[in-house]
């Protein structure tokens, strides 16, 4: 039994090798704050959403499948949250029951498994109840298939059958065991048998028998061991059944966690009156982008208020060079793009009023490291080696976001290194967003038709708007502004 | 007729064997060589075989041919399994036979009879398996050929044939039995099994659909052996009541075939371990590329040689770093005098010379690519010992006393290995005594290796061969451990090492002028 809410035909795998560069993406795009808001202290949601965000989907139909399920979840938040709660409650009840499957005593495994199965069965009944009550409200393929399956597999007949099995195993002091003859005539292949209708008391009472002597301790222990050998398979079957059910509830929780996380984030952003929208994703070959009111979700969550947003509309561009004043909103802008791309490609809504972008196979980030006390002279080395690692994973139709890269050396050297890298990447159809101070680097692409220049806006008064607008690089840096502001204010 | 895989005749087999460790073992590190064998083969009495050198070329050749044929790893595996099985069966049957001869119902019951049937079955299986596998094998060694024929005759005998068919019939009948026990209140009731449903399969069927992936196996490894034999015996008695014909047949079988195993086959299974253990020991060395060979046995010492040989005890410790060496004695040469810097492999070379001779006399393969070795009467060693303060004898006196005993025991058919003697005296004394000893060795004419720091002794006469540990020109501190035929040259090493540290005369002159 599979829920298949994340993929139409496969499980959502949490144990996959972490994607290359995952930690860098989370740190550079400040995704932690987004994940925390989605999780609301639920570890499972955080884990699932992390994996989902960092493993962009590449197929339009996969993304559409999740989008459709998410739309359904946004329409039926209570039912989705209730299903999730059942999975969480199950885990809590199992934990607090104090029954453990792994015991040195088989008889303990045997009875614990029966008790655990009883808890699981009661929770399965709750799932059935929700399915019965809510199925008509859902429209998406994902949720309808799940709820239908619950109704079908968890029928009244099924509950009757498994309850009677557990009841049979719990009662009775007589054990019926079959055996065959082993290599030296000892009994082997013990199997616990069900007492059938023909196995009457009368019939067995007059069968050939052997009774152990009253003080024969070894004999008594021997009889107990016979029972252990016979229940070995049954205890295993029961414990494995409990494990199957544990796995089933885990799986269900995993598949629902993403949608509950999205519900949480949506609620929070709506309270801040920030827009969300389902993105319009173009095929891989497309080089057009447009958005309105694109904002940095993480920044909104941190400030707990509305934040500046940007608009853009471009066609046929593959290199975006962003220049302009320090603290003018360039990094925020870059992050908002990274976040939106990742959110879009995992089937989520994005933080914008509308957002259209091409699909990308992978997203990479190469951000200047703020401080690195461990290195003095090796900073450029570090940057280059990090870049070289990324290059091992780069391919056509991926995208990479640079933030102040290669500025750890002098401008001419940095520019030339960076120019060569950039040129090689765009010629291999890798989309680049580059926030930079390297003037020589930026102006080297002035003649390049695929380049979109953007600039942190500064009004004639010298004041920043934190908006990023089209505009070619300007030679003058705005550091003097900052200098003035800080040093000459007093 | 086949009797033993170690000796061609019964008379040779019956000759007395050494049970004490031979005196040369410690000096030649042969104790280290055999220790792993004795440890791995505790069940088999191999010590006297490795302690007893032979000087009968007929027996040595008998063994060499068998050893050679057993270089085939598959064949060894075959005999190794066979030997282990027969050993185990014999061990168990010995104790079982005494239990079954007793009047005691506690030990003489259906479980004991069941075990006997089991061992008889294993015995036949072991014999038949070996027979089938050997039939595809072509042997050249006389011993193996004779064993194969013996086995074929044994297998074809009426007694063996009826034993096997009887076991098969009993097993077939027993396998039809399936019974049910109803256990409760200290009582076991037994009836035939009548198709009652398996509880676990019902559970699996009901819950399998929730499976998400692999789950743990909660089954315990429970012994299939009964906890209390008397309860099990009682239960089998109940089963015997339900199936009387099958169990009567078993009783008749047990009395008829009480002694089912064959002595000659048992002896073979023990003796073959001599060959197997040797191959086990050297197999890792062989795969590391070290050569072994079957030496030509020489009645005279006129041409003895071994190429690419090595100290086996050292090789067992450090097989990857072993340096191989050669020696050759062509008449009138009899005495190899080894000189050269310390830690250069001189003692190792002396051990190698002694070891290959000892090993040859056992009939095993020895280190080296090609060898011709002496069929000696006595292998005598004299290695300089740590000074023993508990005796009042000075070291020189001790050396001389031991040397005297050694030379008294030696004949022209002996092998002598003498290492670092007279190290505790003045050079002039040592030269005098060494010279006298060399005279005696020359007269004796026994093949000898003599390790010494006295260059002069290496030039004693036509019977003397001088060998030296080799020194590398480019880096004298790096030992090559190669011992080569070369006139003695005590200063070579000192010159090389000085060069390396730029302390030679020329070098020092230039450095001082600068």
C-alpha cells in the first residue's frame, strides 16, 4: 500500500544521497528560515521539505502532479492536517505503549507484537473514518487515489479477519505443533498449527502421551523451549507485521508532510499579506523569464512584515549581471530568484504575484564566503577549488547563481578568471545570475545579446529604493556612500 | 596392497619415530616453521612425522611424488574435507558405541540409534563422494594410485553396498513421518499430522500489504537440538508407536552395522594431513611468488645446489619482503664461508641452507626454484648463543666444547651449519682456532655453511667457497640481503657509507677547502 502523493508512481525517498551542494544552497538562499516556518517544529516536515526543495523535479508532469495535490490541500486544509495528525498520534501511542519488538525472549516479542498490532489497527480505523467522510471534497488524483485505497483495503471484513486472528493467538494453553524427523530422529521443522474443528478435546485426550515427572525441571524447560521453537515463525510474522504497519504509517506521514509544510507556510505568508502564486514553468530550452512582486520569502519571515519586491520581464537571456550600490538589495534579489526556482521546481507555490521561468535541471550557488578565519592567503584557492567541484556537476540547462565571486583577488585578475568561466558556461547553455562588483568583468559582456544587465536602483538624491531595475554597470562604486553615512554622520 | 600414504610398506610404517623436538630446530627456526601446522592440526598426531627425518630415498621419493600431485588445490580440498569428515565421524562413533553398548535406557534409546544412523549415512556419503571424485582423477604418484584402488575395491564390496542401500531405505521411510504434538500441563500428546493450517502464513497473508520495504528478521537462531534428551527420546518413543514398522527396521539396522567404519581408510584420513598441512602452510608464499621445488636426492656431495631459495621461517613472517638466494657446491668445494656486514642476511642464509636439507629429508617440497641436496645422516648446527651467566664456563670455552661435540658426531655424510663462532675472543685467537676448525672441516668433507667475521677463513683452501652479503653502491644503508659468491672485502661497506655522508677522503678535502 502506497500513498504516492509526492510522485504518481514512486515513493518519496528520504534516504537518497544528499544532492551535491545542498548545504550551500540552503545557506546561500537562507532556506533554513523558510523550512522552519514550514515545519513549525515538526522534524519530519523539515526533513521532507528540505529534500523536496533541494531535489528539483525536471518533468513538467511531475510538477503538475504535486501542484494539483497542493491546490487540493489548500482547499481542504483540515482533512489533510487531520490525516497527518493520525500518523503523528500513531507514532506517539506506539512509543508510549512501552512494547518492544526486539527482545531476547521470543514470548515477549510475540505478545508485544500483538499489543502493537492492536494499536495500529485502531489507528487504521481512524484513517478509514476520515476517508469515508472526506473523499467527496477532494478532486486531485493523488488524494482521491489515496482515500479510495484506504476505503478498499481497510474494509469491515478485513478488520474482522485480523481481529479474530489476534484473538486466537492470545488465548489457549494448549499448543499444537507439527514436526518432522531430523537427521538423528529428533523433531525438526516445528510449525505452530491452528487447532481445527476436528482437533477436539476427546480426540487428543486418548492420543499416546508422555507426562514429565513433577520435579523434572529440565523436562519442564524442554517443553517451554518446544513452544519457543514453534512460535519462532509466528512471532516473526507478527513482529514483521507490526514493522510493516510502522513503515506504512511512516510512509504516509512522509508523503503528507510536504503538503502540511506548504499549508503552514501559506498561512504565515498570508498573515503577512505577502502574495503567493503557482508558477508557470517553461520547458528547459526556454530563456525567457518574467515575474511580478517577487520577494525574498526568508527576509519576509525574518522581518515578520511585508518586504520589497521586484518585477522583471526578459526574453532570450542567459546571463544576468547585477551591479550597483552595496546594501542596495542585490543579494536579497539573488536569493529571491534562487528560492523561487527551487520552490517552483518542487511543486510549491512561490513568493510572488506571478512567476514564469524555465525549468532547470539543477541549481547551483557560488557565493562569496563572508568570513573565513582559517584561511589567509588561500581565499582565491578556496574559491577556485569550490568552483572546480561545482564544474564537476554542471551540465547544459542547469543554472548557477554567483554572489560576489572571485573578488578575493585584485579586480583585473578576478575579472579575467571570472570572465573566462562565465563565457564558457553560457556557451554551454548554463544560465547565470551574477551579482558582482567586478566592473571589468561586467563590461566585458556589454556587447553580448544574451546578457541582461540589472542594477540596484539609486535615486538622484542618493537614496536607495532596494529595487533592482534594468541598467548597465556604472564605474563609480557606492562604497563612498556608505563611508559617508557611517563616518561623516556625526 | 595399500597400507599407508606415508610409507610404501608396512615395515617402514612400523619403524620407530621421534617424539622429541630435534635439537637443530631452535637454531634453524624450524620450530617457528612447524608451529602453525601443529596449531592448525591439533586433532592429528603430526609432530612425530615432522620430527623424524628420513634417509631412505625410496620413502622420500614416495612422499615427494604424493606431495607433488597434491599441489592441485582442488584435490587438496577434496582430501581435506574427507579427512575432517572421517575424523569427526570416528570421534562421535567412539562415544556413541560405548553408549549403545550400555544397558542404561537413558543413553541407549532411539536418539542414540538415530545418531548412529546419521553417522553411518555421513560415512557412506563421505566415502562415496570421494570415490566419485577420485574416479575422474588420473594419478601418477604410486601412493595415491594404490589408495584409489583400495577405495574402489572397498566401495564395490558387498558389505559396503548393503550398508548404503539399507541407509537409503531407512531415510526414505523416516522422511514420510510428520507428527503433531499437543503440549499442555506438562504433557505431550502425539498424533499423526492431519493438515492443520500454519498460523504464521495466515498472519503474513493479512499484513503483507502494508509492507514498505525490508524488515528485520525477528526469528531467533534456536537450536534444532532437543533441550532435554530424555523428553525427546520419550516423544520419539510415542512416534515409534504410531510408526512401528519403520522403527523396528531401524533397531535391526543398528545391531547389524555396529562397527561400520574401515581402519585403513581412517589411517589414510589422518596421514593425508601431513601433505595437506604442508601445502596449507606454503600456499600463501606460493601465491606471493616464492618458488618451491622437489630436490634431487644426492648420494654424494659432489654437486649440491639450490637456486632462489630463502629462509622459510622468515618468509612466513614477512612474505612480501623476502630476498631469494642461491648456493652451489661443486667438488672439491665443501664449505661455504659467509662474511660481510651485520644485518646483511648472513644468518638467514645459513638457516636457509640447513632448512632445505632438513625439509628434503621429510619428503616435502622446499624453498627454491631448482635444487639438488644431500641425503645426509645427521644435521648438526652450532649457533653462537646469548652468554649464559649461570654457567662459569666462559663463552669461548663453551663454544669450543660444543664444537668438539659437534665434530665428534659429524661424518662425511652430515650437514653442518655453524654461525658466528669465536665472536668473544681476540682476532688472533679466533684466527688460530678458526684455522684449526677449517682444517678439520676440510678433512671431514661434509657440506658446511660457516658464518664468520674473519675474512681470512674464506680463503682457506680449494674446499672453501667465499660468499658475501651484497652492498648497494648508491645507498649502502639500504640492505639488499643478497648473499653472493665474492671474495671477502671487509672495507667495502665502510667506504660506501662514508660516501653517502660525504665523509670520504676526497669529499672531506673539498669540503674543508671551501
